[in-house]
C-alpha cells in the first residue's frame, strides 16, 4: 500500500512538471522558462494559457529609437522648408561631390546633371519625403514602409 501511494504521488508530480513545461490547452499553465516565477495561470474557461508580458524596457526601446529618429528627421525636414535650402540645393550636391572617391564620381555627376535643370522639383520632392518620414516616425505610421523609404532616401543623399 505504501508503494502505491508513492507511485500515485510521483505520477501527480510528473503531471505537474509536464503541465508546467508545455502549454496545456485546458487552461492550466504555461511555462515559458525554467523559472517557476514565469508561469502564469490562464483565466478560467478560456482554454488557453497566457504568455508573460514583456519587460517595460523591451517594449519601450523600439518606440524610443523610432521617436529619436523621428526627431532627427523632423529637424532635417524643418531645415528643408527654409528658403536658404532651395537657394543652395544644387550647391549642396556639388559640395558633397568634392573629395569623394573616384569610383563615386559618375554617381555624383549623374545626380547633379539630373537635378540642376529641375532643382525646384527636386527641392519640393525632398521636402515632402523628409516631412513624410518625420511624421511617420513620430506617429508610428506605416513603420515598415517608412523605414524602407527612409533608408533608401538616406542612400540617395
């Protein structure tokens, strides 16, 4: 009789260990790490287990980085809306081409040749794109698209 009680006890411990390691769809528990403190009970009747909430830092860091880049792009966008930007746009490109490696010379020559006759159109396009990137980053709108547009636009400059 004594061995039977111990085997039943061992079975219960084994079931408890199994339920704490894997998700139990009947709503008992989920174990997300080896620490028992990370096990959370599911609400009764839901049939699923909850995963623990991420730490505050893990949730806030991407948003803080996005907002920081948004501030940088906002400053840049504000500067592009000044009249001095449009007056010196082609000059900025010519100055940027100075001192570059020889293999970049065709890129800068092509870019300056394309922009010079249509400077006002490129100024407006630059203003609109930088403003859109700044607003998108600050408000968190279309994040993947904004990240891609920002990266491509940065490479063009």
